[in-house]
C-alpha cells in the first residue's frame, strides 16, 4: 500500500511556495506592502534609504509590475515612502502627513530648544484589555497588552506623562527596552513604521496621581492628547499624553485647502 504524503508544514515551505501561500490568503499588493514594511521594521532599510526597484520587487515576489506600483503608491500616500521621479523610491521620515499634529519624538522636541531631556520609568507591565482598551486597540476583550508609564522631563522638570498601551501581537518586545535610554517613539517607528495617527486633545483636571507625577500646582489643569497609531492597517498603540497646562501648549500654522 502506498503511503500518503502528509501536507508540508509552513516551516518547511520554500520561499516560492511561502509566497504563493501568502498570496492565497491576502491580495498580492498587500504582500508587496508587507514585504516593504518588513524591510523597514527590521532595520534593513531606514529613513532616506532607497528601496528595491519595481523590477527587483517583481522578480523577488513574483507579482506584476502593476501590483508593485499600486503597493508603492499607497505606501507613498501613507507617508511611509517618498517617490522621486526619475531617481527612485526612498524611505520617508517617520511622520504623519496632512494631519494637524505631527507625531514627534519628545526627546527631540526638548533638545531642539537646547534643553536637557531625561525620563523616569514609572510602570512597565503586562495587563489584560478591558472593554474600553479593547475597543481602542481593536483587540478582543481580555487580550494581553503591554503598558508603560513614563515621565518625560525638560531640564529636570516633568513635561509629559506618557501612558502607552501596545499590542504585542503587532509589536513584540516592547517592554524589553530601557526607556531611560530610548523613547517609546524611537523604538516604535523602527518596529512598526507609522502609517496613520489619530489625535484627540482635551483640557482635564488631574487626579492625585497626575498632580504628583507632573508636579502640578493645586489649581493647575492638564492638557491631554489621546493618540492612536496604525501600521500596515493595524492599531499599534494607544497613548494618553498628559502635560502641565501652564507649561505646555500646542500651536501650528495652517493654510486653507485650495
């Protein structure tokens, strides 16, 4: 009797077979997007690096030039890539385009003023998502999340309390960082290149914890920025960024749409 051949396990698939398998479960242009985003998140490509040409991506991934062009065009529209006619396509600076608030590294913001930046870690922990957090991060209730609470300081004075929740299914290894040496921003823009961000700004009266951590006056309010960020169509993090109302402001210059 002839022995039946068992199906190959995913680990045993050749690169060509793995590509075909991925294509079977996702549109081909998303395969190209994921490949390029993977090169960026792994650090193989960094800001201002030229990405592989369309012809190289066609050969590597076994897709059509039209498919590659669509994927690169979407990544450029998302601000991940910068396409320069006649020159090539490059990894863009990690920022949100066409949005009233840029996503900036607070350490860079402080240092741009010629001041000293420092950070104090309050909490690093793993927790289960309650209903509100599950909705914010697009995960199931009780899903595992990673949480950091960090006080960012300017010349030794608290400037921001960052309460951040990260989906480890999207970005593993978040809590392994030393956040006195690297900011969450610096890790996340490498691990999950920024595609989209959402901001909500509120003025709130702080509770005792906020008042203590931010060293607020008795009658001082907080400026709260609630932020969510996406990479490759998935929510990466949700963050609550608390600032002393008397020592922090948001400002910007805008032009009307044509």
